């Protein structure tokens, strides 16, 4: 009887814990994340989906930063942030701009792939370099 009671009690706790942790964990969102928008200056506005309940601000013209109060994953880093810079792109092609930021478009695979300016860099960095899209 005691063993049955323990199993029922443990089963009940295991059934309740996921719901309480889901409701109290600040990094999980039950609804669509909000969109943060900041105006960085003339013709330069950025918006990001706020998956980690962070902050987006522009303290200087043509610059913005996104940061969270604590890192969204378990890590040794004490801070997490991403900086954005808005520059004039009028005199450059889309391909030149992409290469400056380390990517090229692969028309065969229909996605962006890392761009390395030398074979040496491709060999050293290619194995762990990943490219993803920002929303």
C-alpha cells in the first residue's frame, strides 16, 4: 500500500511540475513573442522578435543594442547582447554587402552560406561556422 501511495504521489508531482515550471520560467513564452522596434536615424529602423524578453535601444545615431537581463541559456557569460550598426549601403551591391558580413547566397541550395576570404580561413573556420536568418 505504501509503495502504491509513493508511486501515485511521485506521478502526481511529475505531472504538475512541467506546468508550474512552464508558467514561471521567464525564458519560455506561451504566446507569440513581442516585436521590439528602434529608430536608429535617417532611413534606418530595426525590429526584432523578442524571444528572450530583452531590451532594444539606440543610444547613438546609427547604432542599436539588444540585451537581456541574464543570458537566455546556461553559460559562464554574465551578459548577453547583440549590437547593430546602420551604414550607407547605397553605393554597394547586395552581393558586396553580404560578403562584408561573411556570407554569400548559394543559388543552387537557395540559402546563405559562409564566405571566407582565404582557403586557410575556410579550413580553420568552416567546420563550426553556421549562418542563420534574423527575423
